[in-house]
């Protein structure tokens, strides 16, 4: 398999961008998925936003943000049926969300919520609210209920802000 690195951490595999389908197909193999999950989360665990002298943060690319949102949802959202198409029963979006919390961490997650990662973070909050442990819900809730963070999110005019605020609120009632 020919793999070459681009100037930023998105890989090209045999001439095609790494896609959600490729990742989910890999995770359908009934083996330990932790190495694949670790690798894909390392890509976005770098400081956000990227320094001016660096290439843009991967989450700023819309196709990359969709990849992570799809992984957190557990599949592709089908507009016609208004449901998630789940390609594999062996992939656990809940385990991916738990790994996301640990690998990406508070600072990057909160910064992404205030930038181009709004829908990704909303997906994370939704997954943790629905299937996370009480400890994970509490941890994520504390990241976003700090006075400054909450105010910054509410004051910014970012696409998806309403969805993000609803998913954060859902953490408090879960």
C-alpha cells in the first residue's frame, strides 16, 4: 500500500484521501481497533487553531470535520431517511468518543467548539450524553460550563452554534 504524507497530517492512500468509509471498513475487521483510533485522533490533537506559521489544523477542512462527526455518530447521516446508516456492528462510536476525550483533551476540544469544529464537538457531546459514563458526562460538562467558555460560545457567530449549545445542555440532564 503506497502511503505518502501531505504537508499536514492528512494521508493519501493509493491516491485517495483517507475517508470515513476507509476508516470504518478498517474497523470492521474484528481485531483491536485501538491503534487505528489512536492514529486518527492524534491528527486532531494538535493545538487549535494552528499557529500562523503552520498548515491549517485538520479540523478546518470540511471533509475532515465530517469524518470525525461521522465516526462520533457511528455512521453516515442519511437525509432521506433522517437516520444514521451504520455500516458495522463492530465499530463502537461510544468507545471512539471516550478515546476522543482522552486523546484530544479539554483545550483543543473547547477551542474547536469555538471554531470550525462546532459540529464535531456537538457530535461528541451527543454521543457522551447518550452513551457515556457519568464521569465522562461530568468531565465534558465542566469543560463547557466554565463561565468564560460558555460566554465565548454564546457570543460567537459560528455555524452550528445552536446544535452545540443543545448538545451541551443535554449533558446536564443525562
